[in-house]
């Protein structure tokens, strides 16, 4: 077990170095840096394409963008966006609000709060701005100190807009029920990856170590998330040996690759 802990600690030190990611279009994304920890200052943005059909009149894009710009001083956004590289600040300003609710919307803010209580989210915050007859609410979440997720909701009711924002943020967080199997699955997914096939073996070792160290590690958390643009982030964290935090995070355009790199 101690040998496994030493190996896990060595991985945690290695992930804090910037990791180059393969761009799908050279002109669009010349390079991306992955970050570990709150102070790393590099933010990656992504969003799932699960938007509901709008049930309220769409506001002009520049009006929504200006509102988001005004809310950019939200503590969690300031923490990450203040040193973010292009195009991430632009991706944040280009976000579109969720306007249609479903059966999960009413409980979305409670789900985020529960994740906060459990420790998966270090912080959850809301900001709001009134636009004509509508309320625009921004939900921001700090995910394990490795990155952030945000969601925006638009509705005539302030409470409904808050629930919509929480739902959009919640929909961008993927929490595996069996993190050992999930890491193993992602390790196999990069077996033939053009740029990151070398991540397969370390990722598989990480899965084996997490399984073998059951009882020695505390607060093990594995999460993939889409902050607000077109890339995934993944974070793996645990506490070992007197509560020392081990954290690995990374990012890629694909969820599986981000998890394998983390």
C-alpha cells in the first residue's frame, strides 16, 4: 500500500506541469494548458449540447453578453477567468441561457447545494441581472479547486431563472457512480489516440491504485465537467497520509481523454 501511495504522490506532482492538448483546428486553438489547483489560473470552457427548446422570447445576443460581462466579477469567475487565455473569456461571453424547464429544474439548485455539502463542489454562487421583463441568473461552481462550471438561466421569474441556471450548470457535471471503472474505461478510450495514447497505462495504473488503496485514501473524488465552452475538464482528488491533498486535473476536447490525462 505504501508503494502505491508513493506512486500516486508522484503522479500528483507530475500533473501540475502544463499539458499540451491536441487542437481540432490549428487556427482556432493553437494550444491549451491544463491546470491543477485553485491558483493555477488557467480555465477551460465547455458545454454539453443538451439545451432545451426556448419557451421565452430570446433577447439580443449583445444584451446577454453585456450582462455576462457585468457579472464577471463573481468570486468564482474572478478566481479563474482573471488569468484565462483566449478564447476562454470569449466563450464565457458567448454563453446562451437555458430558458425551458423540465422535471429536474425545480430541484437543480438543491442538487448543486448537496454537491457542495458533500465536498464535490467547493463553492456555489449566484449572480443576477434584470433585463427588461426577464431575469438573467448566473450560477457558478468551483469544482474541487481544479476548475469551474457555470450556467445561466433566463425567465420572467427570478426564482425560475435561478433554477434554470442551476440546471444548466448541473448538466455540465459528470459524476461516475464507479470511478474505478470510469477511469479504466477512459484509459481504454485513449489506446489508439493520435496524441495521448501514452496516457493509457498511467490512467490504468491510477484506477488500480485507487482500488487497491481503499481504506488508505479519504475523500476520493472523480469528476468530469464542461465549464462553459467546447472542452472537457476532469479532476481526480483524494486525501492521504495525514490529510495531504493529492489532486490531478487535465482537459481535452473529449471527456474520456481529459479523464485519462487527469
